[in-house]
C-alpha cells in the first residue's frame, strides 16, 4: 500500500470529527477520507448486528478510495464491529476504545473510573474489559447518556438544555468517588466544557480521540506507511445532509472543508 494513500475515518455522524481533528493536529501529513453516517445516527441504540452491517458497508466504501488504514472513530462501532471487520480486511484498523481505556487506567489515582457513552457502548462492557486487563484493581462505573449525541448533532454544545442533561446523567457517577471520567463517545469531547463544569476540576476527563491519533501514528510507523505529503487533501462524505455537516465541520476542524458529498451507503 502506498505510504501517501489516505486514512479512512468513519463515525455515525459528526462526533468522529474530534478524532479527525486530532489526526490532523498530531500527524498533519496524513490525508483523511471521512465518512459520517448522518442518515442512520445514532448507533448507540442499535443492535450489534446492525452496527456490524453498517460498519461493513462503510469500510467497503472507504476501500474504494484506496485507503491504507481504517480508524473507527465511533465507540459503539469499535465495541461491536472492530473485531469482525479486522478479520475481513488486510489493512490496519484501530478503534477508539482501547486507547481511551489504556490512558484512563494510567490516569486514575484512586482506581474509580467513570465511563459515559451510548447505550450500546456501556452495555457492551468493552471498557470494563479493557480496563480490567490493564489494571485489575480499578473499579469501573458506566453511565449511558443517549441524549448527548442528538444535542451535539444539533449544535447545542453549551446550551442550558445540554447543561441540565449533563447534571442529570452525571450525578449518579459523582456518588462513586470517581477521579477519572472517560468520554466514551466521540461526540462528547464537543461538550467537554459543559461536562467539566458539572463534574468539577478534581475529576480528570479522558478524551479517547487524542489517544487514538497517537495510536494511529504508532501503527503507521510500525508498518512504515507514514505519509510524506506536505499538503494533504482531505475528503468528506456523508449519508445525508452534506451542507449541514460541512457547516458544522468548519467550526470543529483546523482546515477548511470546501465540499462534502452525499452518497448512498446502502449500495455497498
């Protein structure tokens, strides 16, 4: 695979832009082909079988763009589909769960770690599994926050409604004396400030998007497929609402998104 080939990044919607942003910042020579499944968001309330089907379709589409690696920038898809898809393709593929769990285990001081995510991610228990492997002594407390995704998708990042919902969701975790909180959905870093206000400064927030970009860099180095491009040309695709996505992306990314294309993902 040519080293200057792009990296495929996908998510259920706009949340994966937090991962794309970190990749652009940490490994700026890499070109990204991003797909947001905006027609079928959210993934968190869907079955494992459905998420695997969606993920398989998206990876097939990304492979038409001659990508050299795949980043599943979605916690639910990482939990449900990563293992299956990794057996079906012959290029490197990473998710966002393992890097986030690893840094959370290293960060906690008292061993009490909170995880917030979609229903699918929390119910899968995948963070508990990785954290227990990394440090058997930690205690993990999960909380599904299903309304965060639609609030972010609507751009209500610092809205009073978002703040109120954060208070309702996070109150339970605060009773467990957690000192570390994993933002277990790639949408959640976009409301990081709101979440931090609710939990207070004594609790460290872990952003798996940042750690995933670091892991990707290591994978590219290990496989000797680092890009030498000076001016990568990123491309963006969605399954619905291209103009709305483009407008939102331009408030998040360090580059200008000039075009976003709608595609029929069901054909893949």
